[in-house]
């Protein structure tokens, strides 16, 4: 009996020592894990996968409906199923001097010029928004209007590209148009066209139009395969033209410099090749972005996404490949794009060590005094996308110089920008016309400021520009330029910097609101 008891006691002590050692090891592991400096691998801890579109957020749904309506206001041509009572047919003879039908397309802002460079960016962003958030748009019955506006624009580009190395990039002369204050339906000035070709190349505008065609080909791939194939054919030709006949359009065509002056074309070449890879999955386009990354991508240097600079958008778009295509996970070149996209995100998070200081006291990202909200809404759109890429991939953390943030904090940033734009700001003003109780009533927009039955001409209609009364026509959904850094805003027709709407701002707004319109966003393959 005694020997057995002694043996059993020793065995018990042995078990206790093993348990104690296991506890100590677990504690040491936990302490080391907490003390370990986070790096890129820390982002890969699995989190929950969001589901299909959840509950609808009415404020974002209402704003999205308005934002899409602005594209109807900006349409040129023979209007079909027109729902804007103060708009009618216009620009019906556009392109006639070149024996082309360039009647469709969009007026870019408050005037009546069709500038191809920003219009192509508008189409690309609208395509991207539809591709990522079609389910959310459909949940609020706004997918068809979005696709209709996109097709109206790409129809124009198909006609504007009559041969491989020819692209018409502008309709109308600003020097003739801008001194007039008239409705598009009654304009009588000459509507000359400008083109790029092999002798007068314009790499950035050709590449941006290629990106628009390639991304739109994905939008219509299932619903209209023939049209999709047509768009893709044009995209390929335009990219080859852009890359083989390099030259800045705003150098070769100096008259465009005062309006949409380009600062370079490398970003557009990468942007177009990225979209062509998504549309075709052909390795030649992926090789292009990996081969030319060091030349054009400015790795490690975050930039602002805009009609002129596509780098941040390209970096986020190519990050998508690493999030969703495991066979590409070993690509060092793509990792450089994703690393720079992460740097962009870290710059946007307010509490990040690398947070940008270009924001108002209320947290609105502001970079420029001209059209200030462009960077606010583009940054928010990219943040929402990147957050959804992370969450759909079950990655719920991002490291910014060693400080950890949740993917949902990127979405919170996006919402903060959207909410500010919709009225949660010191001015108590919505910058989307028609949304909320207080919004701009004197926007710099010819059609909105002139009664639909006015019959006056070019110069005498300036009485409406100078009127102290609010615009007689409400340009529902127009996102104006927005406030200055000191959070002031002047609602005046003369205030072009702050109070003129643009289609490219609205395209970004559509993307942002579509990402927020429901409470969850599980993204799918673009193909």
C-alpha cells in the first residue's frame, strides 16, 4: 500500500509540472505576440466574411438616386425617355464637320464642351462602381440607370474612334462657348472638333479612353456580349495607339492646357493595361504593369486619385488581384502596387502615424482650392473599396508603421467623408444639389440657371447669370466643388472654384454611395 501511494504521488506531481510548463509557455507566447512589431503578415489574420447586400441605408440610397440623375442632366444628343423637364435635345450636329455622329456623350460641367479626357475618366469610374457594387445598386433599383448613363457615354466613344490611330477628344470651342451664357438646347456657336492621331498623339487621353472601353466591356459582358466585344476591340486598339505613339496631348494640342492640362501619361498607361488585364486575363497586359511599374508607378509615394492622376486607383485595382487571385500571390511587382495602395490607405486613416495633414478641422480631406471635393470623394471611394477587398478576403487588419487598424476603420473614414458631403458639417449644408434641407441654389450651371422657355441669345442671357434669384431649374444630384480648407463656402454663380458641378465628381460619388448603400458588401470576381 505504501509503495503504491508514493508512486501515485510522484506521478501527480509530474502531471502538475507539465501543466504548469504549458501555461508558462502559453503566457510567454501571448506576451511575445503582443510585443512583436506588426508587419505585412499581420494583416492576414482571418476575420468574418461579409454577406450579400444587407439592410439598406436610406440616406445613402436617396443620395445615390440623385447622384445618378445628374448624368441625365448632362447628356448631349437626342434624349430618349427624358425625365428632366427642363432638358431637351442638343448638340445634334456635333461631329458633322468630320462626317461623324458625336451627338451623344456628356457635357463635363456647367458649360457645353465635351472634353474627352475627363469624360473617359467618368466612364471608367462609373464602370468600376457598377462592377464592384452592382448588387448594392440593384438592391435599390438603380443598376439600370447607372448602366444606361455608362452606355450613353461609351456609345459616344465608339463613334469618336473611327480608326485605329484616330480619336476625337473634344467637341466645342471653349473660347466660343464660355463667353456665352445659354442653354445647350439653343446654342448657336460653332462646334469644332479636335482629334489626336499618329502625327499628333495624345497618350494619356487615348489610354484613359482605352480604360473606359475595357472596364465597360466587363459591365456589358453578360447583358450584351456583342456590344461588350465591340468595346473591348476599341480598348485594345486605343491602348496600342497610346503606347506606340507616345506624346502628351496637352503639349501637342496647346489649346487644351487652360482646361484639362495633363501632367503625364505613365499613370494612364498603367491604368489602361490594368483594366485590359481584368477584361481579358491576357498575360501581356499583366506583364506590362509589372514591367513598367518602376518607370511609371511611383512606388512608395501615395498620390491623390483624380481625372489627371490615376496612380492611386491603379494601385488599388491591382491590389484586387492579390486579394482574390491566389496564383498571383507570389508576384513581387504586384506586391509593390499593393504596398503603395496600403500607404494610400494609411494616409487617409485619421489616427495613422502617416495620416495626411490635408484635411479640415472637421476631418474632410481637402487638397486643392479648385474643385475641393474631388479628392475627398475619390479618397473615400478608394478607402471603401480597399476595406471591402480586405473583408471579403477575410483580412481584417492593416498595419501603418507598426500601428494596427481594422478594415472597418477604412469604411468609417469613407462614411465620414460621405456624411460631411451630405450635410454633417459646420455649415449644415449638403453639397449635393437637392439633398437635404439646405444645398447650393446658385450653382454655376447654364442650363439650371436659365428658364426652359427662354428664347434669348448668347450674351443677353447673362441677365440670368447675374440674377439674384435662385436657379429656376434644380440640377438634382449635382455635386459641387465644395468648401475650402477653412470650411467656408460661397453659394454664387460666379464662384466657379466652389460651386460648379462636374460629371467626374459625380461618378466618384456614385461609387462611394454604392459602397455604403447597404450594410454589407461582399465583392465578387469582375469577370
